[in-house]
C-alpha cells in the first residue's frame, strides 16, 4: 500500500502530478470516442438511417429541439422516418467535450440545413444553434441520453 501521509510535500506533489498526467490519455481517449459517436449520430440523422441511429441512443433518450419541442426516442425516430426531420447537413463546429464519471457532454455551435420541400423555389434553410449532447457509458457501450439545441440569432460568433 502506498503511504503519502508523512511523505515530503515534493513527493506528494510529484505523485499528484503523475496521477493527473496518467488520467489525461484516458480523458483524451474518452473524448475521441464520444466525438466519433456524435459524428456517427449526426451522419445517420442526415442519411435518415434510423437503423443506425437507434442503437446509439438510450431507450429513455430525450430530444429538445430549438423551438422547445421535446421528443422521446420513438418520436424522434418516427419523425425521421416520416421525413419531418429531413436534413441535408448537420455540422457541429469546434466541439468541446466535458467528461464526467460514467459519461461525457459534447457541446458546440451547430448548423442544421433542412432539405428543401418538393417544388420549393427558395434555397434550403440553415439554422444556427448551440447544441449539447449527453452520452453515458452503460455495460461498456456509449449511448446518447439527451440532445438539446438552442437557436442562435444569426451565425455563431467567430472564436
């Protein structure tokens, strides 16, 4: 058993530094894994591939849209199947990942471009949002629990 209680301050600081440095690769790997899943989710939504979307989501997942409407997993998948949520682009820019014990939050500016309706004479509509997604690890698998977007007036500010 390692005993640091009576160790010199320099030894305790060195140990603390090593613990932090050792944790960084885990946090980085976790962030990379979650960002890959976030991208898979976004790509599947654009492709309207509900078979690919469903296993990425927790059964109790909640989606809160920019207009405040909330949907369950089943309602979200049904809206995609029915073409009510038909996107041509789902772009998360400059994502930030905040890991926590058993999960991670992905947040950043999001541009959603909707497919034009048949016979539309106007260009496709793009809305700018601030999005946040909560991912949890369950039984060794990541699942999306919450996705919430808030509409931003105009394009997001440059960083």
